[in-house]
C-alpha cells in the first residue's frame, strides 16, 4: 500500500486550482472545481484545498467543511479523493487523519466519496479499512457515461437505435436546437423549465439564487454552456446546462415542458451539446449525471426511472461508483 502525506495547498496552487485538479489520476471532477468551491462558500460550507502526495503521484482535492455545534467540523471530500487505485483511498484518508491531529483541528468525521467503480471487492476493501457505508449523496453516484473519443459519426453509431433515430428525426423535421447566451432572461427560463420536474415527481429544487451563482461561476470560468430547444412558437421547450471540465463533459442541469410536439428534441439537445463540447474542448467522456443504480434500472417505481431510460439510450450501461 502506498504511503501518503497531506497538507494544505499553497496560495499559488489555489490560484491554479483547476489545472492541478485536472492533472489528478482520473482527471478531476467538476465538483472539485474552483467554481464549485466558491458556490459552496455561500451556502454554509468552508472550502479547504488539500494536497495528498505519495512518491508516485500527487492528488489535489477539495474538502468542504461544515461546522456542527458541540461536535466540531465534518470534512467532506465531495467526489474525492481522486485516487489512482481503490487501495489508495484508505491510505489517503489515514494521511488526512494524521494531518487533522497534527494541526489540532476539531474534525469529528471524514466523508470520502471517490469515483471508484463499485464492486464486492471494493466494498470489502473499504469495510476492512474501517469505512462505514452511508447513503449516496451525489446524483451521478450512479450514472450513464458516454465514450466521446471516437469520431462523431462513430459516436452516433454507438448509441442505441432509439436515440440515434430520435436525433436524426429531430434534425430531419427541422427541430430548432442551439446554444444560447447566459443572460438573466435565459437563466430564469432555464430555472422555469427545470421547475416542471416538481410537477411530475417529489423532487425539490434549490433556490434560483443558488443556480444563478452556480451557472454564472462556470460560465465565467469558460466551462459552462446553455442549450435550448425551441417549439413552433419560438418558445424554449427543453433546456440543458452542460460543463466541460478537463477531458470530461457533464450534463449538469436539465428541464423541459411536458406534452411537447417535437419528437426527439431532448435527444437533439444532448447530441448538440456533447458534440460541440467534443469539438471545442476535446472531451473524451460525457457524463449524463444521474440514473437509478444498475440494479434498479428496470424498476418502474424508481423516482428516476424515466430519466434512466432517456440517459441510457445514449450509453447502454450504468456505472455505479
């Protein structure tokens, strides 16, 4: 097992944070980004930039800290640590534990959330290291991932016939899908489209102010984009906010009007977004950001069943982290 050390990032490292996170073994995660750290700083969390090192590599990780009365602080490595191998995660956690003790910080619990593909072997490894499994928190702990390294024509061939036919039909019928500017009007339209999910499920959204700050931060960093489909009256009917972070694209937020007339508009929004991210940023993977777990994919009672059907029409399998 590798032996890791832990320290706080220097001011220069924090200033260059995204570049360093994207140099991590798995290319980093959008929820480890500078833009996301700034969002959380306004919503009850204290961002801490931590560097974990061993002779073979260095991993830059965002810790968000929540202070709890009487207990002290919870340290949450949101989508971290970024480890080269599953067996490195316990060693990284131990290094953080030593650092916490040496610096006399009042941390009562550490939550780690690495993007390690789930398996019985990994669960046994983590349990034997003293980890306790808690509930999954992030929407893409189970998700559909699309390989975007082939050329565009091959990617279209690789997705399911249902998605491919939907994309082609929408194009053939002249569906109006395009990237739109990140204006206040378009952000409010996006939020309104997202709010329709509350009409169809028990899901509840965060405030508009939260999304506005989130979207604005990623747009300002040159990483975030909005895409809309427009109906026959020129009104937005489908919306998506996507992010390019390093070599990964992410479908972060989406919404749509119910009972639309244009077949395939949602598929064409995704197709337009992911192909443009590939062309402009060279993304190698596109994360549809959230499905039911693979074991629940066929469960029609699962609250994300419909989303799972849509997203796995692009990527036929679900990855559980």
